[in-house]
């Protein structure tokens, strides 16, 4: 919602996006040569509209409740996140000329630098930092107190972001009428920092390697469908 507020939203999920047909035609439609077609289309729309000096907005609407099928296994989830990250890198690379360009407004001056620094480079820094500290600790080059403080800060920071996001959404929209559902989300916001975050960093790091060695495949995504409770 913050990105939409400054008209600098760079990605709309392909499952939940609605686009004005004439605008999509103006930018040439979906790009068949990328695995991140949803982000690529949004970035192209920004670039075209800014270049043509048209009055436009790309909005995020939080009110609708939409459903899509999520990966049913860690293997499928890894493939999905790998593809998403390769798509992100591809869009950033293709449109790198928007970076720090005032004519593209908040997109070029704020959103693009953020996505390059935190979404693209972030996983590399995170994985490298953790590996470096663990190696230094194993070799006796890091003080035990420093190691524990570093680890604690990393975990607390991750918990703060996750729990804060859940609380902010609940404060704004009151999505969860049952307290148990909210407590469950808050609990997952804590435990995701013990294993899941590290998996995400590894998958994104692998995606970076896959991208620069030329991997272009979509990857097989098995669908199991929805089932009613008790069925």
C-alpha cells in the first residue's frame, strides 16, 4: 500500500491483477521471454506512461478477498520462489536505465533502488553475512558474546517485521474475527525466523545463480486443487 500511495508499485501478483486493456496493448502485452511476466508488465507500464508523460496510477486495492492455489510441498515452493526471483532480476536488469532517473519519479528514485538493494542484493548479503559469521565463529575469530548478540538482533529484527505487518493489517482492516486466527498468524511470524527465512534466502541465492547461468525455464508446478474441509 505504501508503494501504491506514491504510485511506485512495481509488481502486482499475476493471480490478482486487473489491467486496462488499451494500456497493456500500448506496451506490447505480456513479455513471453521472461518468467516474471507480472512484474515485467507493471514496470513496462510505469516506463511507458512516464515516458509519454501520461496521467496514470497503478493501485493496490486491499479490500477484495482473492484465492489462488499455493504450492503444496517445499519442492514446489522452492521452484516458485526461484522463478519469482529470476523474474525480478530480469526486470531489474532489462530496465536498469530507470535507476536513479528523476524523470521516472518515485519509481526511478525510490522503488527501483529499493528493489535492487533489498530484493536483489539483500539475499546475497544475508546469506554471505551468516556464512561469514558462522565461519569466523568456528575459527575462533569472533567473540562468543558478539556472535550471540548478532544472532539475537537478526532474529528480533525478523520477528519485528513479520509481527508488525500482521498487527498493522489487523489494525487497518480487521480481517480476522476469531482471536485464535490472529494469534496463529503472530505465532508463525515468530517461528518463521527459525528455518523458513534461511530457506528463503537460500532459494533466492540459488535463483540468482540460476539466472546468471542462463536458466529460463518456468519449472513444473504440480496442482492438487482445493478441497472442502471434511472432504
